[in-house]
């Protein structure tokens, strides 16, 4: 059925038990429908501490937890990822880069399938480098593009190159944009997000250990990206979009920009400013969840 998770893997049906190794969970040792069957919203982000902070924030927003309440890490049996839950919201860390989030998503999607979850919305919240935007602006991703500005994920499977779509749910992006307008606290735009394989050369920085291009070439590349519709750069959105598409899950990417890459490469804002910036995606997504549940 369309509102349930779709698994693109017929081999799983033949398995007596499915061990989600990097979560330290398994269908033979855990009752997935009981633990996760009520989940409707999944928020994922790079840092375990940030995702723990998010679950505490959303618990308070939804009136489901007392201030100062501690939330146990469901994946405490491993140090790869962290997972927290309150009510219908699951919060999961994914590490940094395409390989790390890909591994997490394989197991997260299977978890939601085994739990018989339906009508799921998955949102990545995170940080990014902006292009042509003031630091602190929030970008809701229209589609993820690669480093050549193509809306695709190129992946090698069994020695063959596979191309997958990286478009995201248009209606969900519009709903999030409307939520930002209702909050009215920070600048938010809908734009393309460039997903790269690297933080330094892959994003045209001049401050890495290796750099074989000059500042003029860098600026031209970033201006070309802007002209193509790119408004921010990060390292996870392409595989996130592709895997959610294949699994039939509504998905969005909401990232705050920590700097304008047309003006520099290093993140130099004071710590307290960066902390406030990083709270903006969770405020927006928290408001969206509250509104979806009729609590606004």
C-alpha cells in the first residue's frame, strides 16, 4: 500500500531474522511494531548530541516530557549511531557524508518496515555552507544536485553505474516554507542543495591541505552553482533523497547556512551565534510537526 514503507529488496522476505547491525537491533531480539509502530515523523542529523537535543526540544513542544527529562539512546549497544524517541517522533544521528548516512538509512528504512509504520515523513535537519545568502538563513531543498549541478545520485552497483533521482517532495517543501512564514523568526528559502563527496576540494575551499586551483576559479564555480539554482552545499542530501524516493517516503532537507561561501571558506562566527543558527532547522521542523498534529 502506498502509505507504507516500500522495500526494494525481495531477498529480505526469505530471512528468518534481520539484524540491524549498526543500530544494535534485530527482529529476533526486539519487537519492532511495539517499539516503533506509532512513529510518524523521523528527523535525522549528523551529530548524536544534536539529535538528543532535538528529541528533548520536540518532547517539550508536544507536551510529552518534563523539563530536564533524560531520553535513553535506543542504539546504546553501538557507538555508530544514536537514536531517540518520544511519542510519534524518532530522532536519529547519521554521521558525516554519503557513506555514513547511506548505511544508517538502509537500516532505518528496514526498521520502519518491520515496525509496520505508515504515513511516514523523514526530514534531515543540519548545517551547510550557503551561496549568496546571509549566514543563519535556512534552506529547504527543492532537489539535491551533484558537484556538476545535475539532480542525480551516481552510484556503482556490481561494477555498473546506476543513476537515481534526487528530487524531494514538492508539497512538503511548500508546507515547511509556510511554517517558516508563520514563525517569522529567520530568513528561509527553497532552493537546490549541492551534495559533495568532500568538505574541502569538493566544495571549492582554499583552506584544505591540498588545493590546486586559485581563488578566481573557486569563485567562478560557486557563481555557476548559484546561477544553476544552488543555494547551499552539504554532504548527505543526494543519497537521502534517492533512498527515500525508492522507499516511497515523503522527505525533506532543512539546513541552516553557517556562512556565505562567496565571502570566505572558514566558519568564524562566535560559538553562541552558531548554536543559535543550528537551532533554526529544529525550530522550523518542530513547528511543522506540531502543526501536523494539530497542536499549533
